[in-house]
C-alpha cells in the first residue's frame, strides 16, 4: 500500500510540475511551500505565475504581510494586484471596507476564468 501511495504521488508530481508546491500550501506547510517554490525552475510562464502566486499566499499564511506588499507592489498583473490587496487587508483588518472596494474594481477588470483573484479574495472571508 505504501509503495502504491509513493508511486501515485510520483505520477502526480510528473503530471503537475507544481504538485509539491501545491501540496505543501494546501496542507498548511507554508515554509515548505516557499522552499519548494524557490527551488523550482520552469520555462513555462503560466507555471511560474501560478508558482509565484502560491508562494506569496504562503508568505501571507506565515503572516509576512510586509514582505508580500514590498515584493508584489512592483509586479504587474491582476494576480499580483489581488495579492497586494489581500496582504493589505490581512495587515490592517480595520481598513477592510476600503480595500474590498478596490478588490471589486480589480475583479471587474479581470476575466471570470482567472482563479487567482477569486482564490485570493475568498481566503480571508
């Protein structure tokens, strides 16, 4: 049984280059998620984008709001804007209403198929 479990995890990891990063994130092992994301190299820009989003969400899970705000402010793209707004909400919950109105504005400018904004905005509600 253990052998089967290991083989199925290896197959999943080969099929999804972000398998280890996602697994660490979803089980709440944020430090491991960050380490795996930093080690990972991919020539696929979509994979790199998803990796970065997961890494910054892991930093938020660790409470490193200033780190995320500092690094994400200079990045372009709606995913990073959503992460920046989420970091600001988590850093200062008293300012949540003003920031949520910004999130609504950003969400209207995005395609509905983009899951990064919806993942980011729902993780603190």
